[in-house]
């Protein structure tokens, strides 16, 4: 992003596509506005700190389980060392409980419960920060699969007869079939 220029101010917009601080060095020649006098050159060194840029995630868990997302630099975007994450409570489908907010965490994690017999989702909006540089928010959409929970059932038959027991969703717990 470094470009040549002229004028009273030395300005520019620089982008660092790496996960470590980079420098840009400008060599500036001052010129008198009143005449053709030129001063000695000097340098302006600009340190460009990296800004985290993290891809979205879509983990899946079973109801009552926890998830943890640890973004990896290069694989999941630009994640400078020491990046922290802040998020609010997730937006959830009806039937999901357990999502909480967090600030300045080293990884993104939570425990979610699905009280229905269908897969549901919880979506977190996460803001990454590295030093004083705040990255663009990314999302983690967690699919929370229901966990079968069948209550004990009984059947009475005569010897050499076949029996069949069919759990019913809502009657014998959560049937995920």
C-alpha cells in the first residue's frame, strides 16, 4: 500500500497480510514551498501491526457437550500470536440453552444443550483482537445434535413369542430415529 507522494503531510494506508509486525520505510526529501531549496532527506518508519482475520467455523456437538475453537494461523486465516476473542451470548434456535458471553479469551468455547429431538444451532459473533488491532467479527455456528434419552420399557410375552418395543418421542423420552 505504500505510494509516493508530495505535500505537507506524509500519509498512507498500509496493509499487513502477515501474522507478524512489518515495517515500511519512506525516504522523504523536504522542499521549501517558497523556492527551489531542497533539504536533506530523512526517513519515516511505520510499523504495521497485523490485524487478525479469522474464517467462520461450523462445529457440531451432541447435546450437553462442549465445543472449543482454536483458530490456527494460515489454516483459519491470519491469527497473530496472542490473539484474543470476545463474543456475546449466541443467537440460538428455540430449545437450545447454555450459551454465554466472554471477553478476551484465548479460545472460543461453550457448552450447549438441545432439549428437542431435532438438530438445532447456536450462532456466535466473535471479535478477534491482537494487541491494539481489532479484526472483523467472524461467526461460529454450532450444530447441537439431540442426544437420545429413552426411558426403561417393559413387555410381557409368552415363551417362544416375538416381542417388539418401539420408543415414542415424548412418551419414552427423546427418540432420535
